[in-house]
C-alpha cells in the first residue's frame, strides 16, 4: 500500500510503500524491472499487528439482484403499433 504523493504538478513529494512478507517476490520483481534497489526499513516500535483479513468475496453475500425476468431490457425499443381499421361510411 502506498501512502503519500510523488511529484505531482512538478512539486517534490515523498511516498512510503508497505510490503508484507508475502509480497517480497513482487518487490524483487519491481527492483529487477526498474533496475533500482529499493531501500527497506523495518516498522518502528508501536506499529500494531495487522488486523485479521476481511471476509473474502466467496464468503460474502452476493451483491445486486437477479435482473429483470426474461433477460435484460432493451432501451428505446418500442412495441409495434397496431394499425387502426377505418370503417367505410
């Protein structure tokens, strides 16, 4: 996760990225791709342990409805008009 701003509108900025142990491979890939060594620092004392992971999408209730019966509605589609029959006088 990145925190901060970096060089927006020509201004200087600082950004800090947090990398978990399970993401070290991604960090290595980024260093290899950019050909830059990224300086690492340990978290300072006082940082809380990570919160338990939130429920995944598989365990959450589905969002949204089932839609309209018979499939999606076509916008702007009209029913054909009935032709009126004229009686002869």
